[in-house]
C-alpha cells in the first residue's frame, strides 16, 4: 500500500507546479478543499504556497449529500461549493483557486461566476495519490504542443475517427468550443489541471454521427476499469442509440446509462486526444482505485478520448458522465491525420 505523507520530493514538485502557474511572493490564492478531500494534497499545497510566499487563505466545505441515483466518480463537476455565497465571493477575490476538491471545479455550476470576476484562474490538483502526480508533472516545454493541438482543432471543420475494430465516427467541428491544458495557466479565467495534456472540443447540435467500437484495453474512467470485451456503440445526431455487447463492460455501460433516466446522459459531451508523455495505460493496473482520479488516462498520448453527458454548448445538462479513452484509433482533421493508430503524428508527436 502507498503511504500518504508529505515527502520532500512531492513538496518540491508542488512548488514547481505552483510556480509554473504564476504563484509567487504575494500572489493572493485560496486553497479550496472539502471534508472528503485527500489530506496529503491539501497539506502539500499549504506548504508549497508558504515556501513560495503566496498570500494564502484556506477554505474547506463539508462534502455535500449524494443526490444522484448511482455513485458519481471522476466527472470534474464538484458540488462542494453548494452555491455558498461566502465561499463564492471569497474565491472571486483571489488570483488563483488551488482546487483540492474531490472532483474539481472545472464543470462546477459556480465556476462561470468566479471566472467572470475577471480575476481568478483555476489550478485543479486532481484527487490522485501524489506518486501519480509526481510522474505526470506539468512542464513548461509541454505548453506549445498542447496549444498547437488546440489551434488545429479550432481551425478544423470536421474530425473523423476510424479504427481497425470498426470505429467510424464523424464530428462536425464548425463552431465547436475547443480547449485543453498542458497543466498550467497564468491568465485570468485560465483553467489548468494536474495531470494536464489534452486537447478537446465540445461539438454543437447534430454534429456527431457514426459508430464507435471500443475494445479490450480501452477504458471507462467513471468505473476506472479496462474493458475486457467489446462495446459496439451507434451514435445518431449526438445521441447514443444502440449499445451492443454481451460482456460485463457493455452490461455495466447500459445499466449505468439507464440509471439516470435522462436522455441527455446518452448525448456526446467532448471529443479529443491526449498529449501527456508521462501518462501510461498500464499504470491503471498498478494502483488501487482509491489512489486514482484517473485524469492521467484522459491525457494518454495518442489516445482518442470521447465522452458522454453534459455539453453546455449543445444545450444539454445531466450529471451522468463517462470519459472513454481508446487505443489504436486514427484521428483526422479535415483529412489531415493527427493521430495514426494511436500515435501522435507530425508536430504533435
Ligand atoms: Fe469529461
């Protein structure tokens, strides 16, 4: 079992990542957490911020009661703030929210208001064991490639994803908001998470059509599992209309979707690819689920990452969310191959 204690090497990594995010002497920051946060992460943030001379306040929320019909894990939608006015107003008064909530504020309902203050940026320390953070530490040199990938997505009209297993998906990217992070940001409103390293787009309405065939070794990051058998998925006008497969993975996929009783849970949320050279498929076999938030696997270099659930840009809201990274896919933007059989190509490689 991995121990969770402050180690000098982890404190040094937290100092480096905070500095990369523009935190230094006198920077006003808030370390936000909840009662179910991983204590060692809060402690490392506190000590690193002290060493850097930041102007720090620490806010801890009680973890809210569960409201969903099934367990909700690894969504990036923290409910920890619970609309609390005192906490929201405080977060609008700092330059950086260092976010140690279990799920992170990226898709939290309160974030747009906090971002709208024109001042605050977000650094999400995802709920991983520090050993995972150590291996996936963001570095300044990762920035330009991730920026290039996001730019290529922005300029493209169409994404086509194919694979030997039978995936053939077409995504209309026109007007789709594109984003991603290398794990650091220094501008107001910026959103960074550690681990970082992904490029993604949120397709608009009637934009996603085709077939996705997931195979052995692909992952479901809500369950934090590798697939042991195929799931054959049909997507028509942004919604999953068929989920075929006899194995346990397809069964759980269908069951979890059905539990929401919400058509929007079947909608496509985001599509993109990972770029973190420190991320490894195999590391999921080497940690307990409690050690992982599984953000590393959203950033696997050359993976095709697609997801189901909320897509605010297509006007769909739901709490159900799957992030689903796939191996061995080919991704083309307007016919230009950026990932070939699961390997980043050209300037992205
Ligand atoms: Fe997601």
